[in-house]
């Protein structure tokens, strides 16, 4: 059994998830690098040192989730931190296609329901499935923390403002999946507040990752910062919040 806190980061073999894992290792946590492809997870974990271990985890596969939970119970007996980071932005964007051009193909009136379902399966239902499987292990930890990696593009308040520059790209696929994730965050926080388990949503900001074809303006170090802060919250920290490292609290 690990004496150091144990964290699980989903989708941690690359991008922001990998940086979150790296930062949590630096803070002394034992980190499970969740990866759909175990070989890629093992390669990522090897670069983080002995406090990191790969764990096969496909958030859309119930058997994979159950096996990961069983391994964590067997090897560690609890889970102190869950970072729900795994996400996809689309399944049909063409190489070289701009975000704006793709957004025009997924308006509410024309969006493929298969495209919407595929993205929500990872970004919404996958998060809830992992949460349900890991909750018994989180309840065994003395001060568990859950961080849902969201996005500012999911803010209904921002997108309701005609002056918000990104509102033209708001649609039912990726942006609305993050709106739904924010709703899940509030629901989880309400469910767990009496138990002292804190649940918060972090917006990384527009970070250079595979999710956006490396077109972001922030580094992965900057993008990981808020999720790491929320993962390490002390007993006086908040629950049920949505925030960014430099912008602070964000509107839902």
C-alpha cells in the first residue's frame, strides 16, 4: 500500500494530462497515468520516474474502467485524487480544416448525431462512468479531491454575451460537452459536500495540444496549473467551482 497520496489522471499519456501527472509527481504523489493504449501510457510513465505507473483505461469501455478500479483497490486500497482529463474535440475534422470551418459543420441544425454522441461519450458519459467506478475508492481516502478538466468555451454565461469573441464557435459537440461537464461538476460537488470530498472544474485555457492541432497559445505547463492547484486543495479550499489559473473564477 502506498503511503503517499495516490492520484489517477485519465488521458495522461500526452498533452495537459501528462503535464498534470508530471506536476503531481513533483508534489510527492504516486500518479497513475491513465491511457487507452497501455504501451503509450507505459512510455509516458517511464519519463516521470518511479512514482508514476501506467494503467490501461479507456473511459468509454466499462470493462476497462472496472479493471482499473480493481487494480487500484488491490495495489493501493484507496484513491486520493481523480483528475478527469481524457477528452476529444471531434471525430470528423479534416486535416488542415480550421476550427471555424469545422464549427460551421456542427451547428444545431446540421450536426451529425453520431459526431455529437462520439464526443459526449468520452467527455461526459466517460467522466461519469469513471467517477462512479472510483467513488468507493475516493471515499476510503482521508481528503479526496476530484478535478474535472473543462473549458471556458463551455461557459453559458460567456456564450450568451454577444461581445464574446468565441461564441460563434459554440455548438452541440465539444463546447456543449464541456457545458454538460460543468453541470456534472456541480452535481458531484453537491453529492459529496457533506463528506468533505471537493469537486471542481478547471479551465486550462487555449493550450497547445493534439486536441486543437497544436494551435493553442499557452504551454502545457500553463494549461496544467489550475488542475494541479485544485487537486492539491487543503481543507479550507472550495468545492463546486469553475476556474482558470490566471483569470480566476469563471462564470458557468
